[in-house]
C-alpha cells in the first residue's frame, strides 16, 4: 500500500493515464476508464490506495465545478424558460421513482419509513456521469441533454428537503447524539434564503468589477486564482447553511452567465473540473467492496439490475410522455439510469439518524457504485446499437437540435476591423459570439449593448466554450498578428469544419495566413486604399466607370500575384525578382487596358479573364 500523499497521487494519475486511453479506444468513454482504474487500485483489489472516502469527498468538488460551468452556459432568461421541465419533468421523475421503489420495498416487508427513505435516495441520478457522458457525445443541447439537465437540477434542489425529512422518519436511536441540534427551522430558512440572494447579488454586481480589475493586471494566474476563489467561496457559503454546494455553484454560474468574463472563467475552471471529476470516478471505483460482492454476488447483481432497469424504464416512459422522440427518450433514460453520487451522503445520513439499518445501507453503497460503473456501458450500447437502429426509421434530413444562442459566427478580436463585420452580421440577424482580450474595450462595448466576452481566442478551451464545435465561420481579427496565426492553427487542428477567415495588416502577414490554407485572407486597409485610389483618379479627370474598372483589374491581379509571392517568400532573391516583375507587369496591364487590348494580350496573364474580372 502506498505510503504517503504524493505516492497515492502518483498512483491515481498513473492509473488514469493508463486506463482512460484504453477505454476510449474500446469505445467505452473516459468514465468507465476511470471507474475501472479505481476498482483495480482500490483496497478490494491491488490495495495501492487507501482512505478512499476522504478522496471521494475531496473529488466531489469536481461535481461542484461542473455545475458552475453549466450555470455559466445558462443565462437567466434561458433558465426561466426551462422552469417547466425543471419542476415539471424533474418533479415527476423524483416523485415517480420514489413511489415505485417505495412500493417494491413495502412489498418485500420493509417498514414504510424505510421504504420512503430508500425510494427518495434511489430516485437521484449522477450529475457527474450524466452530464459528462452527454457532453462527450455532444448531446447537451439536444432534447435528451436539456431534459437530463433539468431533471438533475431538480434533484439537486430536492436533496435539501430530503435532509430535512429523514430525521422525521427515524425508527432507531440516533447514532451520534447532538447531530440533530441546531438553530430553529425559521432561522435555517432565513440563512438559506440569505445565502442564495447573496450569491446572486455578488455574481451580478460584485464579481464583474473585481474580475475587470484582475483582467487589467494581465496576469493569467491571477485570473485563474480568482475563478477558483469564486467556486470555493460559494461552496463554503452553501456548506455553512446546509445547502448543496453544487446547487450554490450553479446559481453563481447563472448569475455570471451574462458577464463579459464568462468564457474566460469557463476556460480557467474547466481543467480543474476535468481532473477532479476523473479523481471522483476513480474514488467511486475504489470504494466498491469486492468482498461484499463476493459474499452475495447474485443478490448484489440482482439489486443493481433491478434498480438500473427499473429507473431506465420509468425515465423512458417519462420522456415519451413529455414529448421526446423514441431515440431521445432512450438517451435520456440511459443517461440517468444510475444512482447518484449524493446517495453516498444520504445513505450515511440515514444510518446516522436511525432511518436505515447498516444491513440496508452497506449493500446499497455497493449497488450505488456498481450502478454508476454500469452506466457508461449502457451509454455505449445506446450510442452503438440503439441509436443506429432508431436512426434508420427516423425522418431523413432532420437537423440536430441546438441551443437558441448557438453562434453561427465567432469573431476573435473586436477592434476597428472586427466591429464593422460584427455589427453588419448582427444587423442581418446572424448569430455572433465575440472574444476580445482588452478588458477596457469589452467593458465599453457592453455598455453600448454589444454581446462581447473577455478571453484569449487562441485558447482551445475558450473556443469550445464560445461554441466553435457548432459554429460555421470563424473570423480572426485580433490586432496581434502572432495571436492571429496561433488562433488559426488551433482552430484548423481542432475544428476542421470551420470556415476560417482572417485579418492581415499587410502583405507579409497575409503570406503567413495564405500558408495556413484558410478560407479567406483580408488585408485590413486594402479596400479603403483602393477606394481612395478610385476617388483620386476621378479627381484628376478619369471617367468614374474607367476608374472603377481599373481598381477591379488591380485587385484581381494583386490577389493572384500575392499567392505567387507567398510561395517564394522564404527565398529573398526570388521574392525581390518576382515582386519587380509583377510591378512592371501590372503597370503594363493597366496601361494596355486604358489604351486598348493589344498589349494586354501579349502579357503573361489571361487577357480575357482579367477583362471579365474588371467588369464584375
């Protein structure tokens, strides 16, 4: 058994690094990899780690971070629109599952108090597994993802009354005297309400100015510290008043959903969330008591099967009743068919206050962990077997449901160049998300009602948070050319479906972007300079039509010569020679066009093509 904290940390990291790639290569997803790694290194197998309960409590902070990130994606207006599925679908799920489980428990001879408690505990599903699996499959914005989120959010809210109800159901002496001592109910209610109001008010009016000051320092690590400080602060506050930390973090995220720092916060918190969730899944796997399973394998397997099959069936019926298609209903049901991580806390609490005996809580702790381990396997079955079969019957050509605010275009950099394009697109009704690293610029633009977010668009996590996986076009218009090139390469590598357009300040910068092979390169002053040239020609006596024709001919020639020169840019001798040749050739072409077509035909360029280009 590993001797110290660092040794155990190394074991967890090594186990994850080995197991997750294997699981993903097998098409099972990262969750089953983490769970399997936890089982192998846990006390019941190789015994490489100990004190899994403490690790589990620490790693639950990953669930808190996940809910914070979900809140950041959900603006208050969208949350209000989801009130019906949250309280309607979520309420029906919790009550329906609790009644079904309670009825079965009564039928096998349990006292009604124990049946009620067990039904409520088993009605909960795993936020970590459900949202992680749906996110990996890109289904968070589909009907199944939206319903799953609504139900999981209601379950987090429902934990609060459950903790209040369980002591009233006690049929045995309280294990720890004094555990039920505390302030009167009205005082607790005021504390809870005050904590919720404080979280929302701070998120709307206190945090944004603080983040603005942090952003102006230009120190990335300070922003990361501030982001973690927000999540930890909310967690401490909610724990003090007896609320679910995950629920509090979600409310903080919703309060900050309209903030210009939303995407930067997502990018800073995301790596910690992923690492802690992986640790959480491994801790769940290592908590599985293989000895208890070995003592009564048929009983444990039967309980796991009954719980998972029963929950999936009830959830499928609920989804169909609330309007989901058969395919979406299966995804929804399988995503939430396991028992949730809060069950570990609630089962321990039930034993502590005398609601459930150890003979019940012990096996169901194992059943909970095993149901979570089975869930990713069922998800793979849904993805590889159920969905393809149902897709054959589906109406062809149906578009995937996406969120109302899914952007069609992402603009990175919102200075004088990006603003004009952004304003024009929004006026035309095109969905645009904007990222900019200038905190003062973002602040000013948001005062004028423009939806601009603070963040470095060259970061993969921020592009994902901004919706790059669903967008169609990326316009990179940042002032820093190095950042433009970096953003282009990141986007091409990770989002090959995006059509990338980029701003260049001049020919040298344009060469870099041409080499990157993107959809379009635009020199920022090029069009304006040509317009000035046309105006000058008119003022020195040239006919307006002739001046405009010359500008079009110049543009066509210059764009083609730009591509030629980009190919020889690293050979200075050839670059200079080619440039001189093209300058002389352009002068001849324009002169020939002005005087007639005889000299134009003698040039190396296609005279008819250039003439048609000039007329367009």
